[in-house]
């Protein structure tokens, strides 16, 4: 579903990602590990189309995602519909005056009939068990509630690829457990999921493969479950990220 060859992204004075070689198959659940500043968030922004590669190739399904693709509002909109990014800081993702309108915003931008918008919102509120937040103001919510609403606002778009950037950061154990349960449910539903996290023990039961980013902003290893279950040194490399 996704192929990146020789992928590089450069900010004005520093490297975002360097020499990324990657394939992601439909239905995979992948963890991203690595130190802060290694390029994981930049990598997510490239996948969702916020940043074009400076050099190299990014293919999503049968599309080539480059500057020309992203300059076309129609084609870029198709990508945004199919790739959902849940930001590390939920406050950057929430901007409507009610939780209902937050969840309805994306489907409305797609031009869906209001009856379908309402059904998507209703179903997603039920999935995350946050019906009681329907009429609340997002910026009045707790950190855990904001995270669930941010996730819900992406799920109403029904993307095929979900990107979670440090979903456990700053959350209480209660909400961390809720996020783990939700990730397991999304995996069972067949979604393709990539999770950036420093909490390997929490994502270990969910992910099938771990990509390890280095301080050089590149992927230095790809490990499947058999690798880390049979080699304690690999697990240790994850837990020290």
C-alpha cells in the first residue's frame, strides 16, 4: 500500500528524515521507536501529505505523492480522506465549539449528506463510548477526553491508514488503557495502523513490526515479533529509546 524509496526531507537548516526505504502492506500494524527528534513526526507528516519529500519517491496505493500531486486540491483531498493523523498534542487538532461539530467537520468537508454525517458521528461516539461528551466544548475537556475526541474526529472520515503520534503521552493510566483497547479494536477491523511511541510494553501486544529510527533521522532496523521475542537485546533497544 505504501512504498518510500530514497526518501529525504530537509527543513531550512536541518534534516527531517534521511534515506528512508520502506514498504507498508495493507492491514499491517507497525510501531515506530526512536529518540526524540529522530524524525518520526516528520515521517508522519509526509505520509499524510502535509510535507512533500525533498527527494526520493513516495507511493500510496497507485498514486505518486509529490509536490505536483499535493498542489492539486482534488487529489490532495483524496489523500487526506484516506490517511488520518492523530497529533501528539490534541489541542492542535480541536477547533470547533462542540464535540459533535468536531466529529462532523471532516465528513461535511467531503460534502456528505447531513444524514450520513449524523450517522458517522453517532457511530463513532458509540465506538469510543463518549456519547456523553457530544455537546461539550472540546477545550473544556480533560487531556484524556481531548485525545479520544481527536481520534474520533479522524475516525469519522473512515481512513484506511491511521497514524498515531505518541498517543499515550500525558495521559492517565485509565486513558492509556482505553487507547490500547481502541487500537486493538481498530487492528481487528483491518485498519492499517502506524504508532509512534516510547512505550514499547504498551504497543507490543498490538504491533506486528517495529521500525527503529536513529538520531541520524533514518530507519536503522525493521523487526517483526519473532525478532524481539527471541532476542532480548532488540527489546532493550526499544525500551531505551
